[in-house]
C-alpha cells in the first residue's frame, strides 16, 4: 500500500512532489462556455451539459488512467463492484494529496466558476472528473437519478452556485415535494478550497452522500420535509 494511504498529509514526501508534477499535465476538460454560470443563456447552459454527457465516458477513462499510479483503480466499481472501498481510497487520497495542490491564487469559488479548467487552473478539470465519478456511482445504482441542469429560477435569484450548471437530480415524484439536487462538483471543489478543515480528514462526506443516494435514505428524508404531501 502506498505510504500516503496511512497519512493525512505528505507535503515533504517525494510521492507527493511527483503527484504535484503530474497534476500540471492532467488532460484538461474543455467546456464550450466558461462562466460565470449566471451569465449563460439557457442555450449555452444546455451546450455545456450536452458536451459533458458526450464526453463523460472519456473523462472517466482520463481520471482512471491518472489514478492508477496513485494506487486507485476505478474500473471494478464502474463495472458494478462495491463502491465503499473506492470511496474510502478517494477520501484518503484527497487528505494526502490535495493540501499540496492548494494554490491560494486560484482557490476561490469565483475563479472556479469562471475557469477554463486548463493551464494553471487544470486542477479544476481533475475535480470535475472526480465529481463525475461520484455521480456515475449513483446513476449506475439508482435508476431515478440523472444528470441535469439546475433551472430553478428561485435558485438563480438567490445566487445559488448550482444554477444553470450540471447537477445530479432525482425528479420530484409521488411522496417527494421537490426534486433532490446534488451539486457534486461544488462538493468536490469545496474539499479543495478548504484543506484546513479538520472535519475533512475524519468525515468522508463523499461516501455519506453517495451511500445515502444509492440506498434511498436521501429520498426518504426529503419526503419528510415540510410541505411534503401526507
């Protein structure tokens, strides 16, 4: 097992330095339209979602190829295997590697939302691919979830980061008063933006979100929300 799997940080480890160098040549994801999302027309937002859906299989290959030298193989899980060991490995990998990748010059949500995800900001391509992987783990195991745009105008008025961006959505149905919307990219980016949060080292939020979506626990909790039909 690689040394970083048993450490929370590794800034002085040669493996970490090598991983940082590899990050600089990570294959960038080139979306049709850069942000900020609030300025996209509906057509531009749809272009971005369509492009992501056409390229998601390729992006998972990119991520998988890049992670294997890190000791993480995503292929068995995408073929239907138990996702928990992968989610644990991703959690430990983020604890070990991401603090060294934190660049205060770009580690801001405004930079992320405007980013072309290339050059000095290529880390945002990697983070998008991790979010895609988490989403696909859910989509493959719960047939109600789908990739969609957050088109809730109230979210737009409130300045929600998810507005007109690609999210994972479980449409409203039956006992559910409203759709469940998972902004997985924002969740992954938040982990990168705040390496100082001690809670990230001990709480595997990714596993919790993916597990509760797959099991239906999120759906059950949403059905109990105020306003749900009784």
